[in-house]
C-alpha cells in the first residue's frame, strides 16, 4: 500500500545518481588512460579536481576531472556534504508511491516550507510528546503527513522545515525521529479539501491519497452513535452519511452531545488511519458546524447544577459544560502519565459544591495552585470502574484558564458515618470535608486504603505513599480532604496538612493458628492488622521477573499452622529462601476464599529448620471443607502400599488430579509432566485454595516420588 519493489528500485537508482558511491564497498576504476589507477579526482584527463578539496565541484553539474562521471556519481565526491546530505523532497514525494523520489521505510527525509495543520499532545511515563500534521501549501492529494513524537510543541499555522525518517506504522505513513524548525508563524493554513464522505470512508487508492490531509465533508448526518472501538469501549467515535467514521482524537465537545440524526453543514478535520479504520478527526469545536451554523460548545453552569440531578439546569451525563470562577481545592501528584488531576469547588461551598476533574488531555497545571480561581470546560461524566455498582461525578478537562487567586474553602465538618453512607454522602462528593478524632479499624491494603470508625475509607489517590500504611488502632485527631467515590465513598487527603496523627497503636501479635482458625478465642477477623513473629519460610512462589510475589510461612506442625503471604510490588523484600525465619506484619484477608497476609513489613531474623511435612495418608483429606485446617501447611501425601494414580495429563492451567479427582496438584512453583495412569508414591508441597478446591503445590522435583 505504501511502497513496492519497483519504487524501491527507482529510489535506489535515484540515490545512486544523486549520492554516488558514498558508503559503497567498492572503488571504481574511473581513469581515462586505460590504467589501473582509480579516479580520486585529478587523473581523468581534465586536470581539475572533483571532490571535497574543490568546494562546489560536486554540485555544479560539470565533469570537472573529465572522467565521464558527474558530481555525486564521481567517487571523488563520495564524502562531499553535497552528496551525503539527504535530498530535499516534498510531502508529495513522501506520500505518493508513484513519485520517482518516494523514500523507502527507514530512509532519511527532508522537507522544507510546509504548514502545520494540527497538533496532538501525548504523555507517556511522565514525558509529553507531540504528534504534528503538516501539509504542502498548495494542498491536494498526497499533500499531508504526520510527524510522530516531536519533543517540542508546534502551533497551527507554523511554517516548518522538518528532518526525520520514513516509516509506515500499521499502514499509516509517518515521519519518526523527527526534528522541525519553525521558519515563520501565523501563516495561512491550506483550505480543507471538500470531498464526498463515501470517498473518504472507502478503502481505495482515492481515499489513501487524502491520509493526513485537512478535508471537509458537507451535508451529512449522524447515522450511528456511539461506534465502539475494537476493545468494546466508547472512545467518542460516531458515523455519518457515507459510512464515514468521525473520531475524537483532539477532544472536541461534540463527544458528549452525539445524537442519532444530528445534521451538519460541514465537518472539517484531519483524515487519520488507526485500528484499521479511516477517521475524520475534527481538531476542535469550530471544525463541527451544525445545519443552523452553530458549533458544539460547553454550556456555562455551576457545580451545584452539575452535581444535583434535581436542578432545573442539570446537564445530563456526557454534556459539554463550562465552569466560571471556581476555586481549585486540591491537586494530585502527577500520575504515571504525568497528568495532574484536581478538584474544584464553588467559593460559597456547601452541599453539591465540588467536583473531581480528570485531566485527560494533560493540560499544564504547573502555574495553577490550590486556591486559584479558574474557568474551565470539559465533558461531565458519571464514571464507573469495571465491576463497580455506582459512579463518581467528574469533568473530563478540555481547557482551563486561571482568572485570579483566592483561598480554598474551609472543609465542612461532618461525621465519618455520614460520609460512608451513600444516602447522606452523595451531596458531599467532590467537596472538602473533615472528620474529628477517629481510629483505624481496618489496616491499609494493597490499594493504599484504610478504614476508620464509622466505616469510612481513607484513600491515597492524591498523596500516594505519602499517606503511609496505617494499622488497626492508629488514631487521628483530625482527617480532612475531599470526598470521592470508587467502590464506596472515601475521604482523600490532599497533603500532610490534612492529617493530624493521634496516639499510634501497633498491630496485634498473633500466632498463625489464631489467624487461620476462626474458632480461636483470639481470632482477629478479616482485614485485621497483625504481626506474626519468628515463622519459617516453607515455600517461595517466583515472580515472572525473577523476584518474589508471595511465599508460605509456618509455625510448628499440625493443623492451621501455615499461611500464604502476598507481597505487593511496592513492598517486594527481594530474595527469600526456604528456611528463612521471618517476622511479618500485614493485613489478614480472605482472597477468593484463600487466607493470606498482605505484607506491609517483613524482617528476616535468621534461619531455622523447616517444619517436617504433615503426613497425609488419604488424598481425599483435601475434599471440601475438610482441607481447610491444612491450607498453607507443608504436607506429604503417601498412601503406602497403594500408590496414587494420575487421572490425566496436566490441563490448560497445568493442574492434574489423582484417584478420580480426589486431590489436585498445581504448578505455581514446580511443573511436573504427569501422564494418565502413572503411579506416584508421594507428593510433598504446600496446600492452597483456588478455583473452589484445595491443591498441593510441589516446590521442586524431589517433592514427587514415583
């Protein structure tokens, strides 16, 4: 689609003519006297030199040394800058495979004097890059191309010279490793090419020539909305007359207004190709013109209107909205993509006065501080995480402007019970709130959440690890922040000033038997924060990267003496070995029915003998609830004279069973290629629970005896 063997041969011939033998592994015998000497310039009969020592001789169109080779075709010019620099092309050359100068993938490309028509910012790993579309001033077929991943922004109307490398990425032509120099700013942007929507939508040579060109379709209507992506999600696409797909790459406000049957005087945008689809990508609201001549745009409302469905001005989910004169009440630390999200609130405060703002477009927030007054626009949405039963109100940011400075509202003083109860909490969502003295009742989990008296969660989404892990019994004289919703209401402190620590009470020290045996008098209950002292590591489960993500510990022998320890990535203690003696501090949970400790603190105190495996003579011991006392315990199953018989080879999950399914064996630590009918004398390993049954987890080859 983007090239051919023929065009590559044409290009090679062209470059040979233009660049000569630069970089070739041979030396031409160019002399004219019939001898064996080569022509490095000066022996060809002309008497003059052709090469770097004679500036200008390699681009003057003359055979200066009389050897019948002109300029860059002369070996003497191989290292001259006139012959080593990439040729200056046009975008037409870059985009049109029929051009004599069409470059191949990986070839250098140099183009001068083109106009920026669109810019899109992308952020990855905290670094912002810019995809830029440029076009020849004269427009027409093959006049546009995308410059991928520039590290500095350009603006529409900039006239630029660019240098880079030709690439075709999933059938989209783009220039990579690109640099661009601004020659002039504020230049006229080429008028969009007026075309038929069906021409642009149909995969053909005709539609291909308009890729990355600014185009316009007229008199079309919405025929399908939303159009879901290949991942099954709505990314803002809709389809119009002629089967043309219209996208939301540049975040226009019509995304939240899409309605079947809407009619347009015109739609303007860049023709893009992604996920096997051609899309017209409007650059902003002005590129979308309704039949009556208006454009989509935000309706200026108050946060009270947006947060209260009973308001006469309630906009409805997905609407483009604008806020004026609201105060920034909190800012997050940059997320993994460098985005700074924030909350805003009406100056007067009160119920329904605040809302969370998701900075999807990665607008620069460096000059905006908590307490600043701002105007902003975006799309109001009710966002739900996968599997959640309710939503959080938020605005997906499009634009933000600082209009003044002020003071963040004073937090509303409420009770934890009010904020945890959906019936009373909803109106405080997004609002700065505060609770008084309280105690941690559920320790910090792997998501950075803990729970306080009254059932209120406290979340680390703005503070991250600075919130710190908290244990059952920790007390607080004061907790403040904004109220947020994600799988329940949570208080989100903004910084250390929102937390006043009271008297700290450490975790409860318990033996593993008290944690595993629900009938124990000191059974702590799920989500308790506990410490297990001087347990012995009996098995280590490897992480794919070679570290650990979990291990088993045991205290002595017998029922209920072992438990699995889950290690979140942030708490990875490094290498552990069977026989290490450890003290573990963490939260006890039942994960899909499996008892485990989520570690927050781990100390290796020495080494100790691994407890002898518990002798089990009946594989059926692990059927149903009868296996519960042995969960996490190291066991050896041995029927004696009657060996265990393998039912079948390992299944898709590398699990196999013996004796008509009475016991399962899995491969989390060691894979054994069992065969149907094979007889096995002993199987040693730790007992775990998964997929509604107990399993033995051998640790090494010696744990299975034929």
